[in-house]
C-alpha cells in the first residue's frame, strides 16, 4: 500500500511540477515576449480595476496583442496617473475626442489605422481616442467628465454599439454590488497560462461549429448575436435603452456647457451588416433577427430627433460597401479591420463637413 501511495504521489508531482514551472515562468517573462497561447489575461493584462469605471487601461502601457485574426500594438500616448488612453497622433490642441468601447479604441489595428486617427488625418486636426474595450455608455460619460472635458475639445464623438444596452444594465448591477457568478472556466482563462495553452490547441477544431460562414466573403458570424442582437433579452431591452439614453443626454449637456459640438455615432454589428448574405440559409433558425436588427438604430434615431442631436448611423455605408464583397470586419473577430476603420472615418468626415462642424 505504501509503495502504491508513493507511486501515486510521484505521478502527481510529475504532473504538477511542469505546470507549476510553466505558470511561474510566464509570470517572470515580459508579456510581449510570450506567444499568445501562453498569455494569461488576469494579473498580466493591460487593465487595472477602477472604483468608478470598473476598469481602465494602465497608464504607460506598451504591449503587443495577438489574436487568430490580427496582431497589433497598444501604446497609451495619453497618460494620467490612474489611466492611459491611445490618445492622439498629431499633437497640439485637441479638436475632437472620441468616446466608446473597443470599436473606438480600435481592437485589432494599430493606432494610426483607427477611425479616430484617420479622421484626424482627414480633418488635419487632433482627435483624442478615449475608447476603452469593455466599456458602455455609463463609462463613456464618466470618462468625458473625468478626462475629456479638461482637454477643451470643440467636438465630442460619442459612439454606441449594439451591446451597449447590456453594458448599461450590467454597470448598474455592478454599482449595486451585484456580481457575476464565480466561474472556474473564466478564472482559468484569465489567470492560467496552462489552461490557455490547451484551450488554444483545441480552438481550430471548435471554430467551425461556433460560427456561421458568410457566403462570398471570408467572414463568420456569431449565432449568439443572431439569437439576441443586444445580448440582454427582450425583457431587459427597455431598461438598457433608458439607461443608455440617460448617459447620452448627460454627455450632450456636458458638451454643450463647454461649447463643444456633440455627435452621436451608431456602430452596427457584423451580424447586422452581413445578415442579408446569410438569411436565406439560416432564416428558420434566427427568424426574429430580421426585425430585431433595426430596433436599436430606430430607437436612437427617434431619440436624436426628439432631442435635436446630430446623429450618424454608419449602417447604410457599411452595408453598401459590404454588398460589393468588401471585407470590412475581421474573419472571426467582431471588429472592423483597417478597411472598416477607413470607411468609418471617411463617412464621419463627410458628415461633419456637410453640417459645417469645424
């Protein structure tokens, strides 16, 4: 019995030691030197917790980020004591500031390729990128209050994406102390290099079953987003819209107070843009998407009309270009590629010029 126990302990030690050494090694090495499969995203992430904003990007961040679709560098050119932002590239007095989530931040592309940087180049005036991945309208407005207003911009660009209603509801729950249920899988994904290594080895086999391929282009859509475009269910949609509208209104008031023009931007999802290419083959599975996809953009349009706000819906421009077969989003990831950012910047610049917003 003792011999059996000794062998069992040696076996467990033999399994545990390589895992422990791997986890220890990746915490000693600089994140930029590690392959993406070995990067745990918990303590090594570029985020830091914030008592008011939930999370912000760490100041003085300079890291290379990788995904199956892309590789890009995140450098915070605008740094405050507690937070860093991609900021601007031209220098000088900021003309505009861009507020939003990962679509404004520019997930997947280098800073010079983001729509905010391209808009600055077209306008030949500095546009400061204050986008933070994972944020929603409550955080956009708070970033405007804490960091944006002090920059003295003449233009505030406030971008709304389809998951912002869910972000609004989740943020209110967070303020009330409600937290998501603990998840071992999520904890390991965020903190274990070993887990991420084996997870990424299995990932290619899982891709085909997780996504819907778009005919004619090298793109995929998320079934989850076709079932529930706004990620929060129809019963929570009115609450999410009310919370988001309240933050948009507050941001508009702040902008008006400092004499800045306020423009609300609507960023559609990849599923909204490419739905017409897949609906014939998946309409039975996702019959509700046909009507649901325009709900938020329609409600925001009514909100803008009722408040007299300047609003730009990017849906028509993105659909028109995608109908010609142009790939504006990454194949698997939900975000725009460089082509998408270029188009968005051109459309915003044209919108501002038509309205003589200078």
